[in-house]
C-alpha cells in the first residue's frame, strides 16, 4: 500500500496567508495535544461508531479483492505445493486497529479511525524463517514535486496547499506486478484473517491461509 498527496496551487484571492514557520525542534502544545487512543478490538466491536469505522476499512479492501477466500488452503498444503514447484512463499497475518481521534477533548469531538495492516514483523517463509524485506521508505513531504509547489506557492500572487490522501490505496495487483517485474521477484504471499472475519464454515478447521 502506498499513500499519495493531493496538491494544488491557486491564486491568493480570498484566504490570507497563514505563517506556520517555527524554530527547529519546536513542538507546540497543540501538537502534543493530538492524541489517538487505541482500543482493543473486542471493545471496538461493542461500540457502533467504532465498529462502523473498522467495517469500512475491511469493506474497502474486500471490495478490491485484496485477498481471495475461494482459494483458502491449509498451510501444510501450501508448503508442499511451493516446494514441489521450487518457489518461495510468505505466510503473514492481517491485524485490525482502531483509535479514538481527539480523545483529549470532550466525547462530542471524538471520531473513530479504523485501519487494517499486514504484519510484516511476523511474516515467515515456507521453512518457518522470518521473511526479509528490502529496506525502503517514502515520505510525501520529501517529494521533489511537493517542494516545488511549496516554492511556487510562496511567490507573489500565489497561494498553495498540500494535504494527505483520504486513505491508503492499492496501486497494482500482485499478478500485474509479476508481469511487470518478471517471475521470481514478487514472493507468493498467503495471509490468515482475524477470527471475527473468518466465515463460519471455517470453524473447527486447522489454520487456513488465503492468497
């Protein structure tokens, strides 16, 4: 998953310029007051607004078919198949998170934010060894385009603003990535779902993974 920044430049008509420059290392009281309080998932499922926020994140990924439950299989079978084909596979987990935004304020100002993440820290290969990933990082605030727009926005008669995207989104399907990068570059990955997202038909069956 990658994030994208949305930027625009407009004329300075209307909203006056607001200076946001602060000394290096300065952190305002407002910055320290921005509190996200984590909630345990069992508690989230009992709070309608929190449950809806989490459900929206699950639906976003399930609608995009980020995984395919029709190909669910026991881990042992996936390992046997991978070894017979001479390929590596990764086994990972999905974890859901939910936080209260503005929890330092009165409850009337609270909002709930759900998030579904892939646990790279627990991802292992077919031999039970921890998976090794390439160390990569990206920050929208460091992109050359954002810096250029900031420079143009400070010129006489101009104004500008950049903001984070509404949410992370899937840029490319893994099957398409394999076509672009070639075989053996993208490791086949299988995931396990949290118990509350597993179909009832999976009850009383050994741990299953979906691609």
